[in-house]
C-alpha cells in the first residue's frame, strides 16, 4: 500500500511469491495498481555480491513490456541502499528515474513514523 494525500491508503501491489525449489529463488506475480491490467512477473534472489535482487518484467494494460532490476544492499544495521534500473533496447541499464540508481533507506524506530 501507498499512503496518499491526506493519509489515504492506496493499494499498489497485490500478488503471490512462491519458493522455487529448482533454483532456490522466489518466483512472483503481482498485479500493479489493481484495475489497470498491469502486472509484474519476476523473481527475487541473492546475487553473487550478496545483494537482494528483484528481477522484473512489467506488462502494462496494453500488453507492452519493460524489464527492470532492483537491488537492495545493507549499508549498516538500520540502513540499506536500493537501486531501480530499467533495461534499454540495447540491453544496457539506466536509472528508472534520476537518482534511482542510489536510493538510501533508513529504518525509523519511532511508532509515530506514520
């Protein structure tokens, strides 16, 4: 869920993750923004460098697809760095939006955070 303007909750993803015993990864299928016919299909796994990787094929309601990769790396006991990259037509990777190649995440310990 996403908290929108005024604190209203908006469902962003809904789906299933299943452990794939054949390759030790999590396979998933998510509906994106329910009602739009968009979906994400992919897998989550631990990369060779220890990063958690979310490998994504996004299909929009018109059937067009894009490939994304998101990584999560620990950056201390209460912090992580994530990147969200989009695959270009030439198979190179670029930030999905400016700055998305290095997004800092910090755990908030206060119960009043939301």
